[in-house]
C-alpha cells in the first residue's frame, strides 16, 4: 500500500508539472514573463486557494462556477462513453474469439488478414464513415440514426460505437493468437485424452490461463482508446472533459482534467496487479545485488554514474567501423526485400517520398488554384471552389480552390520523413536508456522505474501532446498583432522533441526488458567468461538479437506518430505551425505552413460530408495507405525473422515441387544423399559402429558410380 500511494503521488506531481507548460510556453519571450519554476511555485500556491478552483466560461460575463460542479458531470459523461465502448468492445471480442476457436484453419487466415487491415484504419476514418452512413440513410429514408450532442441532449450511441471498434479489433486479435498458442500446450492434449470436449477445455482451462496475460494487453488498448476518445468527443460534439478543457485552457483545468482521468484507472489496474500477485518478493541474492543495498543513497548514485563512465571508457573505437553499420543495414535491407510484403511497403515510402521531393524541386512547391471555373468561352461559369473531381482537378480541390493532389504530393515528404524521424528518435532514445536500465540498474530499481513509467498508460497521449504543443504551434497575441513565439525551425524541433520525449520512457522499459532477456541466454555467460566487455556484449550479441524487434518497434511508433498527427490536425495543430487569418474581413481557414497532410485534416467534418464533398476522404486515404504500408513492412520483418529461426511459412511452388521430387527420388533411386541416409538409418538402430563400417564400405562405390554418371 505504501508503494501504491507513492507511485500515485509521483503521478500527480508529474501532472502538476505538465499543467503549467502551456502557460509557460505562451508567455515566454514577453516582457512580463517569468521562469518555469517561478510559475510552477505560484501555481502550487494557488492550488490551496478556494478562488482558484473556479471554472470561468470563456464567453460568459459571470464569475464562473465551482470547478467540480462543471468538471464532475463532464467526467461522468466521458466515462460513461468510455466504459460503454470498452465493455462492448471487449465483450464482442471475447465472443468472437471463442467462436473462432471452432473454425477451420482455412477460414481463420482471412479473418486475421481482415483484422490487420482494420488495425490500419484510423479512428477518424471510422468516425467519418459512420457519419457518412448516417447521412446517406437520412437522405434516402428520412431516418436519423444518431443524435447530435448539445448542451440539452447527450449523445451516446454514435460515440460508443465508434470508440468500441479499436478495443474490439485489438482484443479480438490478441485473444485469437493466445487461444491458438494455448491449445498447442501439453496440458490441453492431456485433457483431450480424458475425453473432455473442446468447449469445456476452452471455458474451464484456456480462458483461465490467458486472462492474466490479457490484462497486460488491456492496459495498452485502454491507453490508445483514451487518446481516441479525445478526438471522438470533438468529432461528435460531445460535451465531456475535452469540451470543457478546450473552452477554458488554464493550468487548473488541465490539472483537474488529467487528475480525473489518471486517478480511477491507476487504482483499478494497481489493485488488479496486487490481486494477480505479480509483485512477488525478491530472493535474497536479488536484493543483495541491488543498487539499493548501499545504505547511503548518495554513494549509490555516485557508484551508478561511475559504472556508466567506466562502460564508456571500455568502448574500443578502433573496433567500431563507421561504415560497418551502414553496410550491415544495406545487407539486411536487401535480404528483407526478397519478402514481397516488406518490398511492397518499402517501395511505397521510397516512391512517395522521392516523387514528393522531385515535384517540390522542379515546381518550387507550386499548388494549382482555381477559384472560379469557366467554360472555354471564358464567360460561362461552370463551378466555384471547392471543385469536385474531375474538372478542373482530377482529385478535386479545397474551399480555396487549391488542388488536393498537389497539396498531398508536396506534404508527403514532410509527413512521412518527420514521422519516420520521430519514430526513429523514440527507438534510439529507448535503446540508449534501455542499455542503462539493463546494465546499470539493480532489480529493485528496475521494478520501481517500470511501475512508475507504467503510470503513463493512464494519460491520453494525444491530450498531453495537445496541452504541450498548443502554445508552440499557434500564434499568440504579442503587442498589437498575432505572431509565433518561436521561429519555424524552433517549432519543428520543439514538436519533434515533445512527441519523442513523451514515449521514450515507455520504449526504455520495453527495450530494457528485451535486453535483459537476451542477457539471460547461455551464450552471453560464455562471452562474459571469455572476457567480453559490456560494450562487446551489446555490439556483437545483443544488437543482432534485438534488431528485428527494433524494426517492428520503429514501425509501430511510426503508426502512432501518424495517428497523433491526425488527432492534432482535428484541432488545427499542424506540423511546423498553423497559419491563421486574423483579418476581420478575411475568411481563409487555418492552413499548414508546410502543406503536410494533417493540415488538410481540419477540412473534414460533418458539415463537409453532409454537403457532399466526399473527395475530401482522399486525405484520410493517404494516411491509411501509409499506415497499411508500414504494417506490411512489420509483417515482412516478422516473416523473415521466423524463417531465419526455422519457423517456415508457406513455401513457394518451385521449392514445394523440388522438395517433393527429392523425397520421391530417395525412395527408388540412388542420390548424392543416399550414403548419408544409409549411415544414419544404421546408426539409429543402435549399432553406430556398424553404420560407420557400412558407410566406409559403400563410399568408394558411390564415388566411382557418380564419376561414371550412374
């Protein structure tokens, strides 16, 4: 219980520190600005004042209302939607998984492929398609399927249905794989031999064994669902926590919102952890080898940094060739390109990014624009922006008449390159700190750090990114006009840093545990006995083993970054900054400075779809293609790795025919392997000496026979 309260208080302190960031970034550079810690101390003092816990409405002239009178009902409304979606998604996933266990294998294969495709569909696309369906049904039959939320009426069905798809697909896929693995275990064979039918085995044994493992996956699924809810509430105009947070974007509102989300999920999962008895007491040797065995914490900290410094000193730069990693990467890339899934996904990125760069260089980022489209006579008006496909643009235009295709081509390089770069920084940062986690921290410290970082799962990533990036990507009032607080380069670097640092703690623990798993192998102990240093173990043994895992992690992080881009685009937060038109007479919508893809996401909404502008879905299709291409790369890496370790998938037809001919030939004619087969069969009967004697006797005859062509 002491640890439970300690981790909770540390999580609240983290939320307290994050809550002041928007105010700090927005006031930084102004004449009356103060430092971060001064603002943090002032905010801490205000928390103990009753007048600070007042929710002030942005457009209201009144003094406001007590904070919890506003945020309490909003929190309950949001939790009703979230819990309804989770219960619906998990229940349907469990029913489908149990039903799929009785299907033949030839039917399970297309189901798994369908799940892979559904996982590549962003939540915004699902919400948009649901809105399209409701509009089509309303126009055709006059029936409105879903209510639109307002201050007087609450909408439940549409947000719950949309939000339930993510946990349904993810949980169904996980349960399907775990049930298949569980049926391969020995105890299932033993239970079958006693005459128990498959349904009883599934309900009484398999489900009982996979539930503790499913609990770990549920945490990740809920983390993703919380981020999706942040967007779903915006898309369906739900007046939950998101609505009131954006309406009064102050440190106290941020603190209350994140605290309300963090508290129930933290205690729920920690209590379930205790119930599952996962925190077993450490053995005496484990406690003795921990860094915390040092009575003086200062001495332990000094020893920790001395060990890290010693590890860096042990690096032999002469043995580290600067070209070898690149050559190994090229060799590995060439080997993976033989897999058609990896090749197809990689070619999508290579062709798309290359075409985007060539187009930008040759046209200087030119985007065709036609506001009014006239006939050939120059007098007959055929249409006004936005233009539908195919004239004057094959893929249509936006509200200002700019070609959607040109914008997608120009923005492809910014969206894909920077998403890959942020994902790479997350993996490299996690690898760097994961090495420190595995090599230099004791077991108790590792456990403490893992539990602390595990609390991040209870904070929506998109919501935290919104809070931190709001004062950076949007211009603020400086003097008599609106200007960016930071330059274009600073905005890009700050956004990359924030989107990276939010996930590095999670990748650190993930890769640190992966490195620890490799360090437990027997060949690592042999390498240590032979005098291998920590750097030698890491460079020569660990990196080759976790290389495929790093590639898969890079792909999953890339997909997550794209989803964050989509979520931020809904709120007009575009990569590199949002260009706003503050002219009272102007009507230009917020635009992206770099033309990256999330800059077009803000154009998509219920009014857009209701007005029949379906060509805007090309924007979501571009994101979906990029996510699907990365999933192909991940699947290709998995298959190459499984083939490498001997888990073969489907063989090509030529190899199947060759293997069949070889097996048939060995039964009725002499081949080059016949001598080995005879010797092995004689050895397997128990008389090894007789087998060797027979092999020596027949060897000259085989040699002469093959030389003569017999």
